[in-house]
C-alpha cells in the first residue's frame, strides 16, 4: 500500500510555524523589534499603516547583515543567538528560535534592506513574496537594517478573517511598542502611525540610569503618570527593584495598567502582581489593583523565561523569596516615613508584620481616600427627572388611583384602574421592578441618541470641569471616540497628549460613574473585541443606562407614577430588559396560594 504519511513542503511548514509565531500584526512588530534590539541598534523607527495589515516597517541602525546572512535569515531555525543546547539555559537575547522572519515572509510581501558597511554604505536588498524569494540585489544603505512588511495575511485569507479590526490591532501594536520602549531606555524610539508621530522617546547620554527611566516613563506613559506616582528603588541579596508605584487613589479594576519588566523584558507575572498589591496593604480600595511601572532585576540563572512560547511569562527558582522581597520593598516605599535610600536592610524571614509606622501611613491613605470620596459625593449632579409621555398625560389620574405602594425596589398597582392598558388582567396586581424599568427607559433613550448622528441627549456645563488623566495609549483610545461620547451627553476637550477636560455632562449621570468608566475601561476591556457598530451602540447604551438609576427611596410618589406611566404607556412593550422581566402580574389565586393551610 502507498504511504499516507508525507513530508510537508517548506512553504507549508513555514505557514504552520507562522501560526505559532505570527498571531497578529502586534506579534510581527514584537518579533522585528526584538531582532533590532539584538542587533545592538541605538535608534529604531516604527511605521504602521492600517493597523499593520497594510504596512509594518521597522528601521534600525544596528550591525546589519551580510549578503549570505540575509538569505539565511528567512530560513527556519537559522539563528545567531544559540549554538549548543546548554545555551538555552542562559538565553539573554530577546529571541533565539530563528523562525520569525521565515514565518513572517511566508504570509506577507516582505523586503529587507540591510548593510554592514560603515564607509561606502554598500548593502543588500531581498524581496520575498509569500515565502518565495523574488529578487536579491546589491543596494545602498547606511549601516543597519530596514524590514518592510506589507499585505500581512494576503495569502492566508482564513487567518485574516479572524483578525481584529485595524483600530484594535493598532491598539495592540501600541502596547507592544510602549512596553519595548519602556524596557530599553538607552535606545531611541520613534513610533509613527498613519504618518503621525505618536511616541518619540529620545535618549540623553548625560542622564543617570534612574533619570533615564524617569524620562522614558514620561515619554511613553506621560508626565501625569510620573507626577502622580512614587519612585521606588530597593536592593537586597541580588534582587533590584526600581520604578514607579501609582497612587492608591488611581487604582484600576484590573491589572492591564501594570507594566513589569524582569531583566529588561516585559512579562506578566501574577506572583509579582500579588506581591505588589500585598505591599499596598489596605491602602487599596476593595477589588482594585495598583498601577505600576517596575523594573525587577535578578541573576538570569534564577529565572526561566522559556515556559511560554513568546516568553511573556517567567518562572522563579525561589518564588517565595522574590514575593517576600517585593512585598517589603513596596510596603517600605509607600511608608512616608521610610528612609529614602536605594540600599535597605530588608528582613528576609518569612513573617513580615507591618511596622507601626507603616500602619499609621496606611491609615493616612485610607482617610485621604475617604475624604476624596465624600468630596465627590457632594459634587454629584442630580439625575434627570422622569416625566410622563404626552400620550398618557390624560391618564395620569388613573395611575395615581391605581398606585398601592412600594416595597424595596418594587412598585405595586391595581389593574382595575388601568383597564385601558390591561383589559385581560382584571382583579390582578401589577408588580414593577423600578430599577429595571429605569434602565430600560434610559437604554432606549441612549440607543436612540447613538443611532442619531449629530444628536445627543443633552448636557449641562460643569461648574468645576474635571481633568481626566490617562496614559498615552488610553488617551489615543479616547481621542478616537470623542464624537461617540458626545452623543452620550459627555463633552470632552483635549488638554494635552494624555489629558482631557470633562466640560459638560448630561444630568442623567452621576459624575463619578462617568469618570470611573473613562479611567478604568478604556484600557482595552470595553473596546477590545472587534464588534459591529450596532452591537457597540447596544453595549454602550446598556453600560451607561446603569449610571443613571435612581434609588426608589429618593423618589416621590409623583416621580414614581411619572416613571411608570412613561414605561407602561405602550401596549406593544414586552416589558423585558436584558433578558429579565420588568413587569409581572399577580392573580388573586397566587395570593391565596400563599395562605393555604400546610398539609
């Protein structure tokens, strides 16, 4: 019988490998930037168009490649990073597998222009189309390499179909660029998106290492982040921790604003994140996570970076010691009375009690948070008054007569006074969930506004405009959606590259709810997935409808009747919101059932 097992063609193998290495445009950017850094570049330019699907261009001034190296660079498992198996245990370069360029070339139209010549600028240009080399020639270029990737996924439409939209892909790329720029403060980065300069992180050789870190944080995350954060610099027993700890009052509901670099590589480490949160102790509000930018260095032999295919996760040889060091370092730094020094005597016994002074400091933070919360509550604008629709104004007396009372967030009415609306429900009770009814009415109003271009639900100028401070990436996210928020009754004005002024707001909302949304949910948790415009409108309307719910205990009888009449004055209304009933009916038999004698 003929064999059914065959050796795959090289192009097929490369496309399979591409599925492992090239998940999205951001993974292409990551691989190419890491190659540039390994090539000892001192300056890197990143150019992006259409979320990376149209163009990804990375130019550096690194060591460059020879004619032979250019050809080898697009071969699988060709690498200059390792020579023998023992080298895997002490990998310090950014990448080593030698699959990146081969994988990228197999699913794009790629060209490489490179030179090692310092004197005559003699170099090589290579063009690859879908994994096939179409040309290789001599060319002129200063020392370094430019890699141009166009039409990503053009020959694998099934893969492209499941990619995020261009704006979402761009947001992912921006995160990659930001993290790599933050982890390499001695390299200049210029990030250009659709011909607009987004980030320019320069290098000043006259600055100390710590000053470089601070300058890089300002260039990438913004001056507001640095201004509001506390500098940390601790060292003990081979562990070094530097960076910025965010103000507890600027905490987030998730860990997406935590930037951790271990030995200059961006990683995600739940162990370190938990240890940092423990260091904040009770300074953090419940179910909130600190914002931070931390550089943690330790001996490479104590770290395994190869447990994740893209080296995003690490494993510590002594996890307990690492967590204990970080917990104490953070706690001592946040203690306002802690001695300002980069060398500290840290108790490495594994019983770390909070010192008396640290407890006092915690109480100061908690008191400040409580006072700020009270100030916010005092400044809240009243929510909008609900008025009955004009079509029911003549029947408002009927609702007034039908009204029985309220219990918790439920309102009771007699159907006998509302026969016009419910002719088949005689002698029954109408039980209405006021919370759900409010959300339903507000949802319908907000959805109508979002669908009506150029029209919004109205807004009032704030007596004291609020400053909304974000990271540069969050500011970019918000800047693209100002018109959308205007339709929601939220007027924002750009203040600078990472700040906005909240100038006017619909009286429907509580201001602190809106501020919380703008600062907490623009970090890719709300807009992260590719979504149709209609579904996005529904999602936004549902979210913001929850911001304008009034407590029934704060409403007068007239307001309750007005709300109910507006919600029920529509016989076609199915009285359901978000899959849950808003209105239900109770028959006399249902009541009698409650009083039947037990058998």
